[in-house]
C-alpha cells in the first residue's frame, strides 16, 4: 500500500487532453484581453496617474530524469513535460478594496495526478483593509502555512525547483488554498512584529493508496499561522496549524468522517549571503500520524547560489494490525539534495539540482509499506522567469 505522497494543487481527478487546446485558447484570450484593457487603461490614465490594474506572472520550464523508479512524474527516460506557470491579475477597486485572480498551469511529466494540460482557477478572492493593521480576504485564498505555501511555484524565489515535497505536497494529501476567509493582523512589539493569520473554510485534496486516486473534501477547516519577525532583518520564527473534518477518506468505512489535526513550526533565516531554513510538521488522525521535517541551507556567491537540503518523513498506522508486520515508525521518505542556481537577473534564474532518496513514494514501481523503501535518484534542470 502506498500511503502519503504529499503533492498539491487541489486536483481531484484526471482530465482528458482533448480539451487542452480549447482551454489554452480560452486562457490566452482572457489573458490578452485583460492585458489589452490594461495597456489601454494605462495609456489613457498616463496623465492622471497609474492604472488600478496590475498583472504579474511566472513560468518555470524544466527537464527532469530519474533512475530507480518514476517519482513526482519523472520517468527514467526523462521528460521536458515539466513546468509551472501562472498569471495574476490584481485590481485596486478603492484605496482599501482589491480583487485578485490567479490562473495556474502545471505539468508533472508522467504523474497520474497531472494527466491534463488545463488552466485552473488558482486564486480568486476579494480583500478589504479593515484598519491599518487588519486585512480580510474572502474567496479562494492561498492558505497562510509555513514558509513557502503562498509562493509554491514561483521559481525565481525558490531555492530548488519546488519546496520540500513531503512538507508542502505536490498533488495529494494537502491543499494550497482554502474556500473561505483569511483574516490577517500585524502587531508591532517595539523592534519586533507579530504577524497573525487566521483562516476558516473548506478545501479539496486527493488520497493516493496503492496507485488509486480518490478525491476527498476537508470541511469545517480552521487554523492559524503566526510569524514573529525579529529585529534582525531576514530572521523570523513561525508557528501554525489547523483542524479539519475529512469526508470521503478511502481508508475508513464509507460514509464515515475523519478528524485531522496539523501542527508545524518554522525557522526562516534569509540574509544577503546566507540562507538557512528548517520546518517540522506533525499531522494526526485516528488512523495515522505523519511527521516530516527538513533543513535547507544556501550560500550566495555573486550570481551563484549553492543549496543543500535534507528532508525526512515517517508514518505510523496504528489501526493496521497484521501478525508479523510492523506499521509503526515507517521510514516513509528520505531526500538528500544539492543544487546550484545562476541568477542572470532577479527575474531570470537557471537551476541544476540532484536528489537522492530512499522512499515508498514512487509511482512506478508501487512499493508496499511492509517492504523496504527503494533507492531513487533524480535531477532537474530548470529555467525560471517572472514579471
């Protein structure tokens, strides 16, 4: 049985490729139409001030290859069908009101969770500045969780192609967005500052068990993220978590619900020449306990940046009892990575990285949890740009 392969993007099922051209056509039509309106509005408003509409985007295109198994959609004969892209439109309605729309496209090689070329509605929300220190967002909103959840695919700011896969996910067992509300508050504490984000709502994600993909809905979700910014610029400490009631979980009886709790802590030290980050996450339900932690360090040398990372995940399955087999403290995933980045400009970055793993989370072959994890290696060469 393959258990946790935390990937994200709220993809509950595969779509057929037949609609890819139509979807891309619609995406380009909408994007060019809005961009056209933006430039017309900018030109007409040049004498009276800036336009209220701003457009941002990012694209990362990669080549990836693996040995020992297919993982994260990366086959052993390599693939260039590996990319992320997004366009974000932000319209300032008034001095205190803003509307945000982000369209997203992602390809994951041969992953069964990404057998489409569609464009998704990634973010869609309205935000209101209630007071100088309080901000409210309503709609489909990125969850304030950890260091990277709100910049998951922005390749120009990520040390590697993606954040640590077990902590942040890449298609299953987690979600990037919440359908609901997020309230943010900034509290100055002398030379320190406490940033608080609370959220509530629902979200979709998928379970992957023995290669079978099952959509699940998390309801009654509520949580918070706290960041304590220190007087030292670039150094902050985080604490966060949430509680959900999951519907449609395939590992429990049909019609039953599963309560789940998640707690994580973060250290983010991002200075001019040195980067160090570490996070720990524990996810609990009646049927499992998932623990993941990683440490990431980097050194910036002019236009070059060298990064190293180690991530370890373990899993307990207390409700599975099989004579002669132990489903406690399963060494689910170990990932050791090194990478070199070259920054042509702040908005154009080339990355070369290699990963060595001992894991159960391969797509081919599927490795039962009562066996030993297998050794897999993969590397990625990517080019990221943003505007």
